[in-house]
C-alpha cells in the first residue's frame, strides 16, 4: 500500500509507525501537496484496515473505532465512543487491566500485549473470542493509545485441532509399539514351541508313525486350546457380568448415578470381549465342520417365542433408551435349528444396537408364510454405503463408517454360515445415516 503525504503532515507519521509495529509493508512517498487527499488516504487506512483499530485518550476512553473493530465487537462507533476500554474485555479481566494500562501510561512504548499468555476480548453480546493486541501511542495535547486487534479464533481452533491430532498420533504410536511387542513375544513363544515339536519329531524312529502321531498331537492340542480358551475366558467373563449385575442391585445410596454408569460400562466391555471370543470360536468350529444343524420342525408360535426370548436376553446389552419392538404374523410350521436361529438373531440385534444411537428404535418383524420363516431386523443407525455392501459378508470386513465401534468383522460372515446350515439366505437394504434392514429367510 502506498501512502502519500507532505512534510507538513508529519504528525500523521504516528499512524504509519503503528502500522510498522504490526509489520505492515508500507511505501512512504513524501511531498504530496494535496492536504485533503492526504487526509482521505489516512482515513481510508484507518477505516478499511483489515484489523481492528481502537484509539483511547489518556483516561482510557475510546475516541475512535474503525469499521473492522465494529465487526469484531458488534458495537457501532456511535455506541462505543466515550466508554472506557475495559468495556471490550471479559468481566474477570477488567480490574487487573486498569492496573496494566496505568503502568503503560507511566512508561508508554510500542509493544505487543499478552506475551506468553492468551488474551480474550468481549463482544457486545457478551461472547468472548481470542485476540492478538499490539499497542503504541502518540502525544498531542495529551497521550493517546492505539490498539491494533486481530481476531485469532480460526487460528486457535486450528492449533487445537493440530494439538489433538498430535496427541492422537502419540497415543496410536504407543499402542502400535505395545502391540508389536506383544506380537513379537507371541511369535517367539510359538517359534519355541515349533522348534520343540520339530526336535521331538526328529527324535522319532519311524517317520510315518511320527507324522501320524504328530498330527494326532496337533489335533489334540488344538482341541485343548479351544476348550481352554472357552473355559479360561468365558467363565471369568461370565463371573464378572454376574458380579456387575449384583453390584448394580446393591443398595448403596452414595453417588448412585456414577455407580450405575460405571457398572454399565463394565458390563458392556465384558459383553464385547465375550462376543469377540465367541466369534473366533464359532468361526473356527464352522470352518472345521464341527457345527452341524439339528433341524426340527416347529410351529410358527414357537419361532415367535424364540425371537421374544432373544430380545429379552439382550436388553442389558442395548444402549440407554434403545427399545425393540416386535411384530409377529402368520402360521404354519418351519424347519429350523433353534440354537442356530438364536445365534443369528443375537448377532443381528447386537449389530442393530451397536450401530444405532441412544434412544433409538429397533424393529423385529417375524412372518411365517407357506411354511417359510422370514425375520427382518431394522435399525435407524449409521447405515452402509453401496461400495461397502458388496463386501459386507466377507470375513474381517469392516465398513468404512464403522469408526471405533467395537467389532471383529466376523459377525455377518458367521450369520451366513449358520443360515447355510439351515438352507437359509440373508438380504440387506441400507442407506447411509438412515438405517439398515437385514432380512433372513428360511424355506420349508
């Protein structure tokens, strides 16, 4: 920006000096004889500056207020003139600011305010916003102070985002390091086990008998591992759930809301851990052909009772305020495996609750027509994109919008396997942010 003025207007250099103090790049050309043009240029510089400029007299009363300051603070120039500068500060800073400005008037010099700390200003509507302030002064009939004010709300928000991202990156990095260390230990342990197995095989005399024996031992080892995992994990987890339930019912009047909240968290976390374990165990059994369907023909009414029982059993798993509404229609008989049907319903209802918000509705519609069972589970959750739909039933697949929601990506894959055993099929309809409906059909 080029500002032209004559030597006779040198007092106006105060304003130019102020602009230098905030690092504005001005080119000064002396010897402009037109005084009115010079005044017009200086007024334009003041009124159309991209930062707020506030001028006060020696008693800290506001005597000038540019357009940018009007936009920042919500006051018009007419409203603010004559008021003390503290009107633009949050209430809690006003008393201390009076002392600061008195110190400044005692030794005035250009400087930035708030070195090493955050500054805040107050708008007309009492909202506060972060600012950067540079001060300078000029002397005429008295000492006048000019404050250059920059609203740094956007910058502060960006800094907070960057800080949060750094903290999250550090957290993730630490988790990855811990996971790597645990994996390395597991690899070392399993490598040691394999070496011991190979050493045992090498010591064997008959290669064929040794191979058969090793295969038998490996099969038994796997079977023992499944049994051990089921017992060592499921039993204590069930105990924790039972203890949490009893604690919830314990008649303790001290901070009941907090107690209820933490109890609910314990139960939810334990239920998630057990669900993950059961997913892995179920997948292993399914892939080895250890699960067989025990098909029995039952009346439609019994099918509806199974649905109602599953909904009742899962009430403690749903989020606060979530409700399940069931409808039943039709009659006849349906050939199903009761336990497999329960497993399918548990998985679908668990997903419906997990991917739906609190206080939402889940609908379960059961219909028997021509001895064919159809059950639709509808939620109002985050939905599934068209791109993710084609991979939905693959092992370990997680939709991109699932985020940090607990899950292994095995549930729907297992559901398909269970339905295959009952010669059933599953369909899905979904729209992002509007919910999902899974429909299973088991034919006669």
